């Protein structure tokens, strides 16, 4: 029981909000009856309601310790247990071999773009990359700062609307890097490349959405803010055997092996982001793991893409065979109707479907926690609009 009255009142206020949650698991309703929001944001992502409740409670009192999760020492036993569980869940959900290691760091995948050539490109060596969009392009720029970087495949010629195929990865490269899912342009690798050199993948926007054969990769990494948790943490899953062979003298902060040896505790980790990621991964496990996530995601994607293809006033923007399950993108065949369509979906409680500012149009990000019911609401709006304006 709290002796601090301010803390107690804050706790009651936060918990009171969540206690008004509806029996079906929908968001809480205020006394004025708040509309359910259907969150299609590209990131930070939608999170399960039960995860949000536990995360909110932990801000006030983490598991009866009398301390908030964000004010307790990262060296304390309670948080060390959180870190160990989070690392274990990453490997368990993805079926990673026992010898693979997991590190949680700050800096987002953007810092990873810099760390990867530092940790995997030999002095005087070279790296191979595929360019399938904005984030792959940024990774390539960072690699070029470290050394010879060869772009062996690109879809830039058609505004990143497809996944390149039929390319050759040079056998003398130190590694091959690709981005599994393109959040801005809405493409996704349906089959991962077979590589003669260590394979490295940025899975920021589709990690945990489908099964992965981890042993095929030297490194998988990704920001938490798509399928795993709040912004602020980046997960790295890797085979330590590929590290320490570049001949480079690295800053300890840039050295993945150092972070692995220190169990992600070389410096203070992003405590809250790791904790909420752990909760989300436990939710995924309880729901049936990545196999069940894949099934749900396929159903959501089919529902929306069928509507895009069926309704003449909407048009998909990517090659059909490369369509992203996570981030479907589409445009209206008559752009003049966009303001009226925008008003309709906003009135229905749909949020976050405008396309990235660099490309326009629409993007409906459908990460693991987004329910099928939310996709149905969007499809209903599209169909209603088509009936009235077709």
C-alpha cells in the first residue's frame, strides 16, 4: 500500500481509466462514450490492450515493488529478470538456435545501419546490399562510409514498387544486407534470399509476423516500434561466430560482441521499451506464437487487398506478388475524391492510413495487434464510399 498520497491518487487515476475497459477487450469508454479508434499507424505501432494495461500499472508500481519500472535500477534483480525473459522470448518465438545471442539497444535500426558495416565489413573488404526503399537506401549510405559497398539489386527504377529478383550476390562480399519489408512503399520479401555470404536482415516492420529460419542469418535486427513494443528499443539476434573478424578497432558502444558479453547492460538499456516489448512477446506466445500471427495477418491482408482490387476507385501501388502483408499501400483513381474519403474514414474512427509524406496516397499498417474487425471497418468505409461515388 502506498504511503505517498500523490502516488496513490495517480495510481487510482491510471487504473481507473483501464478499469472502464469494455468486456470485449475494446478500449475503455468514458462516461461520454468514447469512439473506438482503429489504429493503422505505421509506427509507433498498435499494441494489445492487455499489454497497455500492464504497462500502465508498471509506471506506478512494478509488480508490488513500490517503484515504477522507469525509476528502478536497470541493475536490480526485477529488471534483470525482465531482460532475461525478453531475450528468451525473442529466441523462443523465432525458433533461434541456442547459441544465437540477443541484445537490446537504443538508437533504432538507423543506428544499426552504422553498426553493421562496423561489425561485419573487413578493412579493405566490401559489402553487398539490396535497395528496396527508403530504409534500405539509408543503410547503404551508412555502409559506404565504412568501405566498398555494392548494390547488387534495386527496385528504384520503378519507385520501389517491387522486390528485385534474379540477382547474384558476390561470393567475395563480407555480407549481404536486405530489408524484409518496405513500410513506405508497401513491398515485402515472400522468400528470403539464398546467400553465399553471411546474410543480414533489417526486419523492423515484419519481425514476429511470420516464421523465420534464423539459422540462415548471421544477424536479424529491427526497431521495436512496429510489431514488438514502443519506440526506443532495437533488438539484435545474431550468431556470435561472425563477429570480431573485421580488423577494426571499435568503440565499445559500436561493438555488438561487447554488448552481448555485457547482456545488453554495457550502458543503461531502454528499460521501459524492453519491458513493454517483453509483455508484447508474451502476448504473442499466449496467442499461439508467430504461426498464429501469420494466419491472422494473412486474413487481414486478404480482406483489404480484395477490397482494393474489387473497387474500381482504389488501386494498389505495388506488384501483386510482392505486396506487403504489414503495410498495404493504395491510391484513389480520382485524387479529387480524397478529401471526401478522408472525412468518411475519420468519422468511422479509422486512424493513420494516410501514406508516407514522401509518396502520398494511403497506407494501412496492419501489425500483429490490429484486430481483423478494424480492417473490416476500413473495408466497410471503402465500400460505402464506392457505392456513393462510383
